[in-house]
C-alpha cells in the first residue's frame, strides 16, 4: 500500500471512529507502525576469558534482542527489538551461567557503567573491567554493536591494572591446517590496537604471536608441544588417524586472553621417506592397475635398468624375494632356431650368460636369487588359443609366462610400450614354432610369435633375495651428508645391498655428549664412505631417523662425528658401517653395521716370551727359563727387609712358575729374611752369597740334596724354617731337609727346624 492510499485509509477510519463515538461506542485505532513486533534473535558463538593466560571457554547461545531490557539493565529503545547487540549477548551469557539467580539480582553478577562499556563486576566477582571483540575485531559501544547469527563474540577480563598490557590472542584459521600425512599447523595472532596521536581514534591490526607454546593432544595419549615461529605458526606431525585437540598453553605476554581449545580429526595416510630399512617404501602394483614402484638395478648398454616392482615380498619362486620386471623391452633376438620350449631355448642361455654377466656387477649378481617355479597356469586367449606354462628351474634371469604376464596382482598389462610386443616363455599348444607374446596395444592382448623371428623383444625378470636388501632409498638419494630422510613423493628407488666383505672393525668408541670418536680399521675394498644410521629400533626393522656420510673410508683412522641433537639412547640406536656409494640410479653396498656405544681399545698383544728373557716384577728381577713350559727363576730380589720368592710371576701377560733361584739373588742390603715358595725346585750355588739374610723359610716339598748344593755358601743364614703341609708332613720334611741343609752340602752350618 503506497503512502497516499495509506493516509486516505487512516482518515476514513478516524472519521468512522468519531461518528461512532457520538453513538456511544468506543473504537480503538492502532497504526500499522504501532503493532508490537517479535524481538530479533541471533545464534552466536561466545568466547569467555576470565583467567589470565588460560584458554577460553566457549558457549553457543541464541540471544534475544531485548535481553538487556527484560532485566532492566538497559533503557527501552524503540529500535531495541530490531537488532541483537553485544550487550544483549553479555546478558544472555550471564543468564546461561547463573540462571534464575542472575535474573533475580543481576547487579550482583554484572555491574558498572554499562553506557560507557565500563564494568566493575562480571561473572559474580569484581574485575578491572571486561572488553569485547566481534569476530576477533574491535567494536564500539556494546549496546550499539549489532550481532548476527553465525558471529563470534568474545568477552575477556582485563587483568592489567593500568589496562594497557592485556593481549587478545586468537587463531587465524577457524580450524588447523592439516595434510593427508598427518601434518598439522596453526597460526596464532593477536589484536594490536594503536591510537592516533591527535584524534586518539583507535585502529587495529592483526600481528603474529612468536614464542607461544601450542600443545597438541591425541585421544591415544600422544602429546606434542610446539613453539610458534616469527610468523606465528606452530606445527606438529602425527602418524595415527583419530581425534586431536590443540590449545595455546603459554605466551610471552604477562597478561593474555588465549583462544579456546580446538578439536580436529586426522585421517593419516602412510608417510613415505627417502630412506628405509629393507624394502620399506616399495609398494605393490594396484590390482590390474598401474605399477606403484620402480627399482633401478644393473645397467644395459651404459644405461641403468629400470624395473617394475611386481611383488615386493614374493614367495612364488622358491624363496622370499622381490620380483622385478624390466620397465622396457631391452633387446631383440630369436627365441630359438628349433624349439619353443623355454628350458632348452637359446634365449634362456643368453639371458643367464651374456646378459646376466654384462648387466649386473658381481655384487648385484650375489643378490639375484635362483628362481624355481615348477607349476603354473596355462593361458587361453580370446580366440581359444592355448599357451602352456613353462617351469623355472633355477634361472637367475627369465621372461614371464603368459599367466604371469596377465596376473592382475602384478598390475595392468602390458607394461612395456617401447616396442611392438613382449615375448613370453609360454609355448603355444600344438605348435613347436610359436611362442606367446603380449602385443603392446595399451591393453592385454596375448598372441603368438614365431620362435625364429629376429624381431622378438624381451623384457627380463629377476628375483632379488630379500635377505640381501639392507636398505631401499630414493633413486637420487643424497648420501653425502647425514640427515633425517625427507618425505619422498616419487616412486623410483634403488637398493643398498648387504656386503659382508665391507668389514669395519671399531677398535674403540668414545662418546661425550653427542660427539663420537671412533678408532677403526676397514678391511674391505672400494668403500667410499663411513655412513651413520640412526633408527628407532635395530638396523633390520626400525624407522630410519638419520642416515648419511660421516667420514671418508680409509684402511684405518679415527672418525669424529655428531649424533643427532635429539638422540635418545633409551629409544634410539646408532650404527656405523662402510659403504660403497655408486650415485643416482645405481646399486650401493653396505658392510655389517657396528653399533655406536662405548668401547675401550683392546690392549696391545704382549710380545712373545723368549728363553733367557729378563723382566722386573714388583721390584724383583726374573729370567725366563723355558718359554714353552712357562718357567722362570728369580735372579735378584728387591731391596726389602723381608722378601718372598713368589710361586708365580707374570711376564708379557703370561703366568710363569718360579721354579729356581739364581746365584747371588739376595745381595740387597735390607734383606733379613727370605721365603721360598712351593714351586721352587732348585736353589743355585751361591744363591745367598753376600746376603745379610739370617732366616730362610722353605715352603717347597721339591728340594733335593743336589738342588741346594752350595746354596748357603758365603751367607749369614742361621736358620732354615720348614713350613709345608700339616704338622705331620712338616715334621717329615724337617727331618728330610736336615740332611740336605748341611755345611758339607749347602755350604754353611744352619739350624733346620
């Protein structure tokens, strides 16, 4: 209805009302603009910070436009029912928190000069004041700032008494940025408010927060703490799918309102890295689909041979192997002049002789398994032609049979597209002149070819012994530096094979902090470097955490290198090995790894004993009598009041029995008494000559008359005390030795007791 018509309509109503009033009737006229309207509503997210440097709490509220008026916390306004304001949200929040208690006495929970956005009380306690943000941006007055459904309103308590240092911190993204590999990042920002020097008008810009701690937690208990960089970005990585949370848990600000904890989910795809133990990283083909991984192995006509990985863990060929099939047909030749039977064919002999010896190094040959597969399936083509399975009997190199070529587990067929067709080893049934082939039409098309055709094309296949594959690395992996392998998104690989001839002997290993000093000997041939490998398990089944060169390989020397800064010996292991590195797309070779742990150098081997060799031990001098029999004599006792002839003595690390005493052995000035051990069988003539010893104790039972003849001549010995065995035995030897230690025999009269 336009304005003119509406005016005429109300004029008519007024005239009618006046007329009716004269008739004694009352009639109330209500303007269309005076009709009471329903209050507006908005459903908003509400962020509340009432603790300093703690994450906010979040609420979802549906707010009415007259929330403040209903509790008489704002004056009625003719526009109040039209829009929801930030002040309405604040009132609704308090009602949500305190329910009817707030409605009954709102000023006990929220008080201040509302008109000027000053609050002396909020949430039922005294505050400096509270401030508000709308969608992380600054606002004017709360009671005039409109709010709409989908908005986020934040209220944060001011903790700085001067009200100048409080920081409002928020996440730049509504949800963290994630990747399919479990990478997570979040950007932490703050509102920076500045004031114009003249007008004092405020302005705001968002700036990144550096140095904030962000804590990521998974439902499986995983916790990762990260610190934001200069761009405000904190990152983490997770290996498992599931539900996670993140929160800013601290900042460098003394007063800060922190964002609420965020929840997010991850669906993590396996992460592939450029260096892996064993055949890690390789993938089997998609069933009847594309090849997933390629391996370079060997060379042909000066070019690295690229192989399709048909099965990374095959058990079909007489062992545990990796089945490889040439990415291209490599050469042309006849199958055989006379026969289509694989096991007697000319091509079988050439593949396992000329090709095998020219394409693969001795080290590569050592890892190629002999393939044995006695039984397989025959194949019938679309026209009913039959191609028979041809057994394998220990071949190192072979071509596929028709049923192997078309096996969907080995991926799509054909794979080679560089020639007209790929010759197979399955003979055509009923013919001795034709062999199966796969026409390279971009689809599986098994047909037959004449065995004598010179244009027959061949894509060799080999099996690699799994036990010989030490590592699988990116085809162009840089081993010249030791670092954590990077994520690898390509699918071309190379092997590092185990080679026991590359022997490294660690003579000693010293570890101080993360610095390692290793003295070593290398007894192999051709190693280009010493490589460090750090894993979270052992070197056969762990995850590669760090890998690469730490020193040049020499026949012997000392290598000094650093373990990674985060090396934890309780959960990680480090190994060093000699490695032959041959560059991109070429097979490498590694010796047996040596674990990096403290090892003291072995003592140098003692020189061989020689008859007549002299040695000083504990102050006394001895001479080797018989190196083979390991016997010695004392030739000069040490200068001490009391000396003993020991039962044994160590010379050059070997234990010798002291069986004799030499002449003038006891001439040292201090000697007063001598003890002769149980192993002594002879005391030389003049053994005590010039000695000041007056007492000799004998513990030996092996002395005879001839073996002590002249031993005491020219001495001052007065007493020979016998001390052997028990009392009865000792008495026997006292009686015996009285007969041999006589002046006539021993050269001096002594008392034997």
